[in-house]
């Protein structure tokens, strides 16, 4: 069986399996394959989310905020850490777009963003755990 014609790029098509070369041809070669990828901005956003979720403390904070919006003093009472460390974790989550803070008088009330809520609930479900329903918004 002869190899399909694929325009020359940075890959030696003679060095890849024939079935891969054929399927590349049907999607437009390397360029067609690349065109099917999401934009780099999505990969960057995903990186920031995964990086923010890579710490157990931040995951615990997200789980707390799935139950209900909370002020820093309640979050601090649960995670039991110094203000500066907690501030660092909250800032990481906020920068990644996973939480939002709303100033209410002297307090900032944190809540999980809708996209982060869906993501975290799905991750917990995938791991066989379902949190309580969220209260208030």
C-alpha cells in the first residue's frame, strides 16, 4: 500500500506508522491536526487552574466554598493557618479565576465561581464523592 501524499512539514512521514500517516492525510496533515487544537489561551487558563488546584489547602478551600460563601475568618478556622499563608492561597485561587471576593462592610465574602464549581464538583464526583448542596449565593 502506498503512503498518502502529505505536504512536507517538520516531520518525516516515512518514519511514522502508515495508519497514522493515512489518518493525518484525512485531517489535513500536521497543519489540519494543529487547527483542531484549542487556542493556546485555553491551555494557559487550564494550566493556571491546575496549578491553583495542585495544593490540598486550596482544594479544601474550594470544597468549603462549594457548600456556601464564607468570610476569611471562617475559612481560617477550618484550615488553621496564619493570615499571610491563607491570603497567599486565596490570592492564588482568585488569580486563577476559581473564586471571587465581595466586600461586605468590613468583610470579604468569598464564593466559588460557577465554572470552578462545575469543575470541582465533577472532580469530586469522578473520585466517588458528592458534597452537600450549596447554600446561598
